[in-house]
């Protein structure tokens, strides 16, 4: 009778290392893709002015428009 050997298997330690390296590479590539899509294209030239961003419009615009009540009856 012939004795059959089991197929040569990769050692568990090497398999863990390969899976860890593949996951690390995947995370790095996903982060790079996120950076290119969302951060690179819309990067402002200078620092944005936060006060101007949150400033309210001038009060003149509101007082010049009369308030119209609706004729809808409930």
C-alpha cells in the first residue's frame, strides 16, 4: 500500500503575517483614496474666515420686505 502524505500546508504564522499585511495595505489604500477624493480637490488656498462664514446677513434686507400673512383658514 502506498502511504499518502497530506499536502504541504503553509505554516500558520506565515498565514497570519500575510493576512495582517493584506489588511494593512487595504487600509492604507482606502485612506489614500479617501484623501484624494474628499480632501485634495477642495483644499482652500488659505485659511478660511470663520467669522465671515457664520456672519448674519444685514438687517436692512429683513425690514424692507413687508410680512404677508396667508389667507389660508384652518
